């Protein structure tokens, strides 16, 4: 695929990391980001996504951005420069920023491409692919909602690097860990680290699931006890039997009467 030379406009990402091979929808509303999209349209829709180092702060200068990001192509744009854009972007290449243009209205960067280092043999690759598919599906099965279609997609992917990107992009792991994964050129190191993160996340889900089950059981037992007490009270009233409260009240009335008769 032809990639233009020179600098690329930078789209800062606040709460996400975009990976090669992954398509993602983004809301673009900040002034510099809107201008970055406008400039990208002049370069065949190529744009560089860089994640902010601190998502809670505004991006004031290039030091606020990670130097490794993803060169993406804007596949569709909706909206306008006044109200903001809703864009669909697809990641293509991992890139490292070599330098930024002097201060402009937007951030523009010169980059170098960082290709994957395939440091595993076919047998190891197949084993890692199988392990990643398995743990990804196990995590999905523990999440509420219909995830069968996503599991079917996982089963269909046979490219280890692509599956790693997809799993990392859609997993509940920290933003910093997602950035760490993007920066790893070694396929083996990246997959092993992701597997560790997913296993930890799965154990967290198990603990949360266990806590919910225990709480539901306790709440269910309390509710059943309350219903049984109410049913017993109703039965006694229908049989003309006094409830414990009625008996106590009767005794109290008799005591009060004796005191008045003195």
C-alpha cells in the first residue's frame, strides 16, 4: 500500500490505544484534533495516532504524547469542523516519532516504521495462537451479554499478531499496559505479556463472580425468610391465632389494667 512521505498530522488519543490491523470509531472534538483530521484529508486520509501520557490532562505540547503510535487511514468521516467529527480509522503500521515539526496549529510528526520481530518458530506460534484464543474466549464467557459472535471472530483469526492486537484493543487492561503492548516489537514477548494480563483479568472476574453469587444467595435467603414470616403471620391470623406481637400487647394491656385498678 502506498504511503505518502514527509510528516503526518497527529491525532492525540485520550483513553485508548490504536493497534495495527484494528478498526476503531473515534469522536474528534478538540480543536487541534479537528484540524489534524482536516490536514489528513489532504494526505490521502493518512493520520498518526499517539496516545496521551496522562489522559486526565490536556495536551499542551509534544512531551504530553507517547513517541510510539500507529499510522492509520481514515476510512469514513461524519460531521464537520464546527461540531466535530465521528471518524472510522484503521491501523496499519507501528511508528516511532523521530521529530516533530516546529510549533504549528496542530502537531505534525516525522516517523520511522517499526515492524514486528518474528522471533518464534511455527510450532511455538501455533501453540501461542491456541492459548490466546482459549483465554480470550474464557474471558468473554465470564462477561455478561451475548459474546458468541465475537468468539466466532476469534476462532476465524489465524494471524497471531493480528489476534494479539484485537485482544489487546478490546480487553479491560490499563491504558499504560495497552501502550506497553504496542511498543513491543517482539511478537513472542507481546503475546506472552498479553496472556499474563488476560489470565490476571480472568482471575479478577472469577473473584467478582464469586462475590456476586454469595451476595445473591444471602439476599435471596433474607428475602425467603421475610416471605415465610409474612406467610406464617397470615396463616395465624386466618386461624384466629394470636401473633407474638398480639400476645405481647395483650400481656401489656393486662398489666396496665392491674395498675389502674389499684
